[in-house]
């Protein structure tokens, strides 16, 4: 694997395969001291529940530890340049996971930090979420290749990472977004380039078309962190894009419903549907932990996981 994980496009199909299999082994193994004496710094410019806690618990369960740095403490690029923060932190810790307003900040951190940098969500991508989502889909469906994922809503960070991950894993990806809120062309082109699997990519503005016969129906908030000023305008633009039981009924009978959380129940997902029988949203949240453990061991451990001795 590359030194950093800023984008799903930093991974190959083989990397994704290995991460899935390591994550499943680590999920079964629980606490294993594979990262003793290793420290992870968590720099967050935006709020978080899942990402912060799952990274902290992941390090603890692997025998290492994590240090959380809140936006106010570090003042990335304000109190100190991003490059200097990267240089200084690298003298103390073995890896940095960062949640930044701008993807450029992540790139600057990675450029100046000799230690690995992991994207814990930027405006452009959320790779840890997409990888945990693939793990969840694999657990529920027993395969990835050939499945169809329908994303309903904003062509945002979560959609970008899922699009790239689906292409690498051989899953068909359909997305229905209102005009003006489609995925970025640069990500679409990247996905088409990294797809050696023959998976289909289909963009539409019609949710029913996207969902029809899908194995996975996925949605995310209409207004992401940092876009709060656009909330009302977005509520209007996305009005016909709610995932409700009527839309879900157009997917396969055994389709699963996914959402990265936090959800706005009654907006992008109809009230109650995220607690229904097709929803796997809390499995997704749990799998953040297992997937990130696999990622940390690969990025920090460097060796094949010697799990056998820990069973
Ligand atoms: N899904 C996710 O990344 O959640 P948090 O924003 O709470 O970390
Ligand atoms: N698209 C959302 C994802 C949160 C996990 C956001 O960026 O706020």
C-alpha cells in the first residue's frame, strides 16, 4: 500500500481485497497487540462521533494509543502552518488521521509528514467510510463483484469514495442527484480509469431509475459539514430525493439500506426507515472499527498480520 490513504484511488483492487480479509480476521480476533508502542494523532477540523471513537478504540484494541486534537487546540494553518504541524507531529507519533475542511489541507499534511496520513473525511472523500461499507456489503451479500449499489442524493465526499471503491471492487454504481449536485467529473473520470472490472457507472437525476433492481440503496445527508449556509436551498433541491419505503420497494426484495450516519430522519431517509428490517446502518458504524484496525495494521505494522498466534 502507498504511504498515505487520502483517496480510495490510492488503493488497488488487491489492496481492497486484502483489507476486507484482514478486517474480517481482526473482527473475529478482537483485542490483538499488533501495534504496541505505536501512537496515532487524530486532528479534526469538524465534529465526529464514529470516526473519532472508532480510531481511538481501534488503537486501544491493537495495543497502541491515540491522541485526539480538537480544532481549537491545533488551529491548522492559523496558529501554525499545516506543513509545520505535519513536521512536528511526525516527531511524536507514528501516523496521523485528519478530518479537514479542505482536501488540500490533507494533501499538504501528507506532503510534509514523513509518517502516514489517513483521510478521516475531507470535502472531497471519506475513504474509511467507503471501505467499511464494502465490508458490510460483503458480510450481508457474500460478494461484491456484480452487485449494484444505488446512491440517492448529493454527489458528495461519501458518494465520491463509494464510486471509486465500487469501481475497484467490480460493483455497479448508480447515482441519482438533482441537477447541479452530481459527483465531480474528475472523480467520475478517475473511477472510469481505475475500473478494470467491467462494472457499470450510471448517473441520472431520476431516483427510481437508479434504485430499480439494486442490491444496495445508499443515501447521505443533503447538507454536509461546512455547507450549513446552503441548508435551505439544498432542502428544496433534494425534495424529491428522499429514500422512503416506496422508493426502497423498487430495489431487490432483499436489498439493504445504507447510510454513513449521522442521519436526518425525515429528510434524506423517511422517518423510521433506518430502523427497519432492510437497514444495516449500525453494522456500517461498527465496521468502521474493524476496517480501520486492518488499515492501521497495514499502514503501521508493515507485516502480514500474524493473527494465528493471538487466537
Ligand atoms: N460516518 C461518520 O464519519 O461519522 P462521524 O462524522 O460521526 O465520524
Ligand atoms: N457527507 C457528510 C458525511 C458525514 C459522515 C458530511 O461530510 O458531513
